[in-house]
C-alpha cells in the first residue's frame, strides 16, 4: 500500500464528500466540517502508531499496582496513565495542528468557494496574479500566519520538549 501515492485517494475522497453532501449537506463538499472529517481520518493512522509507541513505554506494573490498591479501570486511566502520556499527547496535538494549518492541496481540492478557503489557500491568491504578484502582501500574510503556530509552540514548549525526549535515554 505504501507504493500507491496518496494523491490517488483525492478522487475517492472528493466523490465521497460529494455524495455525503447529498445526504448531509453540512459535511459535504465545500464545508469545513467535511474537511475536518477528512483530516481526522487521515491523521488516525499516524497518531495511533505514535501514541502506541509511547504507551508501550508505560510499565504494566503501574496498572497492576493500581488494581491491587483497589482502583477502577477509569481511575487507572485518568490518574495514572493519562498524566504519564500527556507529553506524547502534546506532541501529537502540535504536529497535527501544524499539518492542518499548513495543508494546501486537500483543502484546495475540497473547498471550492472563496468564502470557505483556508488560510493557506487564501494566501496563495497573492502569488497567482496574471501579470504581477503581490509579494509584499504575501510576505505580510505569511508573517501573520506564523503567529498562531509560534504562539502554540510557546504555550506547549515544555510538553513538546519532554515528549520528544521522553524515550531517548533508557535506564
């Protein structure tokens, strides 16, 4: 399956959203909820393997000792496992946020009207003029667009660093 380009799935995704729009217009073509569903479906595989690798590093003896102490399955998850996996969840959130914010081809394909365009697709209009591109406006727009990513990084910086270096040194 890895030798098949992902671009081949665009036709299927386009047709699927087109048909879904006939039944549920709020999640069809040219809607943000439809695009979000496509992004969620595409990110599941990558994020699942990323969190699985991190969950494998959590010792099973932690679960066993919590059961001996009388904890329920929900208590074990919320009070023992989730705090340990928070750095991995922060990294997954940040990687997904940056990908979705900067994704161009799929959003350009699925969002056809100007009113529904994402930031990156709208920014592209500054460089596609017939006779002259607006490079100053494009650069200003790119700087404004960098603000959400930089702010998100600054807010999540501690969790990102600990999440990326969590399994680097095994004792």
